[in-house]
């Protein structure tokens, strides 16, 4: 018996037209999808540019590379360098901790660096993630233009314009200086020293060189105002009262 012949034929209705296959929003709006894909990259680029501009003109993190400023600053500290501190008529003052370019004062030779390495190091230094350039230094201002700075009195203290200075920031156990000196700081220059006097290469080490160890004011990059890292060392770097009794330089009207 042919059972297939007895089965009623099913209605083979045509499949209804479902219209166009549904598409995702990204497929329907390719331009919008492209914008969405590039938005994170654009945001990242904008953030990087903003940080670099901020570092170049306003405030720059600076990685402390040596022990020369202990115990005020320790190796690995990041300080925020205020680049606007001396841009509007103010000038470095005694006691300020400053970052400066030592080219021509502390460094009298050309430094060679691979361009690619230099670019990467510079970008890292701009955000405090890499060591600064070998020509960048951080020291404390001891004398300004016109000051006579001498070492030392009978109690081992540095004198500025004849006034002994009690330097409470000097590393414990260090003498104010093991090197005697007597210098009148030229106008527009600074006499700078590290707080860890026995570990600091500073103005004293360049007395016999061009400039006599003094640093031009226009080579100052900025004033170190704040320790920003590590978190347990957050603190401001206020100007100490040690120089409050120092008189103005002889012959000065300021």
C-alpha cells in the first residue's frame, strides 16, 4: 500500500518576506562606529598632550635621583616643581629649593645621548617616571646676587652678609661645609648647596671654574614646592626661617 499517496499534501505556502536582515547600529551607521572606536584613542592623546603642556609650562614632577638633598628629599621622591614661581617678577630667595639647568655652571662639557633614548627619557622625566637629564640639579639657595657668603664662623656656621645662619635642614651629623670659602655672589646669580653637605656636589665644587660655582637665575627651571610621592611623605617645602635675620647686601637698596 502506498502510504505516501494517502497522506494529504501539505500546504507549501511561500515563506513570507521578512524584509531586510536586521543589522547592528554599527553596521547601519559606519561613521558613528568609527568615531566610537577612535574616541578612546583621541581621549588618550589629548590627555598626554595636556600633561606634557602642563609639565612644560606650569608644574613638573621631578624625580630625586641622589642623596645630595637628604634628609629634606630622599632618593625616589617626586617633587612638584612650580615653573611659574619666578615668571611674574619674583626671584629665587634664600632658602628656596630650586631645580636648575647646570649647563655652563656645573657642567662645562657637551653631553651626548641617543636621540631616541633622549626622547623617551625626556617624556618619562616630564611626568616624574624617569631620571631627569644629567644637567638638571636640585639644590637649596644659600646666597643671591650681592650676598657675601663665607664659611665658617667659630661655631661652624655659614655666614651670609656677616650674619651666622643656623641651618636646621642640614643632614644630621654634617658640618655646614668641610670646604672654607668666601665669595660675593654676582648679580643675577645664585650660590646653591645641597642639604646633605658631605654628599653634595654643589657651588663649592666649582669655585675654580667659570662662573665661580654660581648659577645664573635664568637657568632656574622652577621652585620645588611639594613632595607628591610617596604618599607617606606628602608635605610642602616651605622656605625655612634660617635666613630671616640676614641683612641686605652692602650697597644694596632692596
